[in-house]
């Protein structure tokens, strides 16, 4: 890694967009800053940068991750009675790498499920004429995947709504408890630099924390994501029958707002290096915060979903037999592929790394509890 990259500056145009808004309107919410810094349609991080350079996500480790997800999808297709049409809606699909790996595995090993699947991808960056080219470059079979702008507004999906590291990339607010009082941290200007500004919290932030029955401890900062539970409710409303599968970094609320967590969970990522200053390298670094899975579960349940499982990626992938592909010694001409697979399995199930991603499975309609597929990935 070239350490000089760590000194990369802001996207000057994007920073000026943000600072001009603050000069005009006064301090803005952190959620508004976040949405502009990451999702500005021309200069935002997800549009102007390549996230794979900055952080590792499971689909980019190895196709074995997509194979494991595919096995779970096939198991659910069977549990739902092997319908001739089985919807898979992947939200936050990025360039389609996971979709490509899922479909490649199903085509090779689950021909009937492959024929039944209607795979739809959605991502803010998959727009216009470039979307098809990006999906093709990722290896998505032509004609097998559709692109949607958003979740359906009504219950149309019979199958699975899938997201991988989507909720932790949604805009969130920041709060701080100081001297017994809760403040919202807005984004203001001081001598041309972006700074935290304490203000009275928005009513919806207070309502959210009151409903949880939790709040940051004295001297603590924390994040409040109001968009993630709303997204889960929309997913529930779009699902006629089937499952919502959510994979993301996060905690249950009691751990998220633990009094020892003084700085919250906000992290930045630039060239595989983490930090905690969201005002550095504006538009050139990722910003994230852990998901409050208690709120996500409750949101789904309030919208009619039943929570079936809440576990870790380590346990989820192990239950899908991800390690069984390594049970037989490799042939001499397959050593390189074997060791690459072994390294990937270790990385995907490392409890201190990607393995600590949490997996939430919720369901709606007449479906059975989840089962473990009977074939290794």
C-alpha cells in the first residue's frame, strides 16, 4: 500500500457543495452531510470512487460466498413448494458481483431453481445505460437479471429480499450525552473547516430512543439510524410471501448503546485503513456505522414479519457447509485453487473479521423455518 495515499485530500467540489449549504442554511444534520458526501449523484463517494479499493466485502473475497447464499436461496425455493417463479430482489447490489456468483452456482448445480429465479438488482449506482455494462462486466448472465430503481411499493415479491452491507451504508444521525443532557451533533463550519455542533435533538430521534428504552451513557457519542428500520418496513411491505435476508455489521441495541462505547461505532475506510474522522477526505472515503439490529427486528415484526434467526456470518456460512468443500485433499493440479478457497473460507468466517457480520432472517406468509441445505457450497 502506498502510504502517501493516506494524505489524499477532499473532493474540492463536493466539499464546497456542503460548505455552501451550511453557509446558506446554517448547520445541517449529520445524515444530510452523509447523504451528500456518499451519495451526491456526481461527486459522492459511491459514484466517484471504487469502494473495493478501500474495504473488503464478502462477495469480493471469493465466489464461494455467493455459492453459499445460492444454496440458501435454493433451500427456500424448495420450502416454498418449488414455485415456477421465485423472486430474488437484491438491494444495494453494487456492480452485481454477488448476483453473478449466485446465478453461476445455481445454473451449475440447481438447474430447476435457476430456471425459476427472477433476479432483480437495485443500487443507486446502477442507473442509465451504464448499468447493463457494469452487470455484464461482473459476470451476470445476459437477460437473467433486471434492474429496479427501488423496492416495489406493494406486496409483489414472492421469494427473497436480500441485502449485504446495505443498512450500514444508510444515512444516520449522531448524538452525544454531556452533563446529563442529550445533544444532536450537527455539522457546522468553523474557520472553513467542518465541525460538530451541539443542538437540541430532533423529535424523531428522541422518539426512537424512547421506544428502544435506551440512550447513550454520560460522556458517550452514538449513532441513530432512522432510515434502516424504515427500509426494513418497506421490504416487509414489498414481500407477499418469503424471506428477508439481511447481512450487515451491527449489534443488538443494548450492546450498541453500552456505556463503555464512548465514541460510538462510526468508522471511515480509505485504502483498507480505518479511521474515525468523517470530515477527512470528503468524497474520497467510506463512512459507516454499525446497525442497530434490535430496531431492525422490531421494524420488521411491526410490519408483519416473523424473526426466524439472528446469528453471525460465521455460524450462517458454516450451517450452509462452506467448509465442506475443503474436506477432500486436492489433486496436484488443483493446489492453487484449493489454497485460495481455504484462505477465502477462513476470511469469510473469521469471528474477528467478516465472520462477525450479523445475519438476520425474517419471513412473511406461509413459509417454514429455515433449513440447512444438504449439499456443500
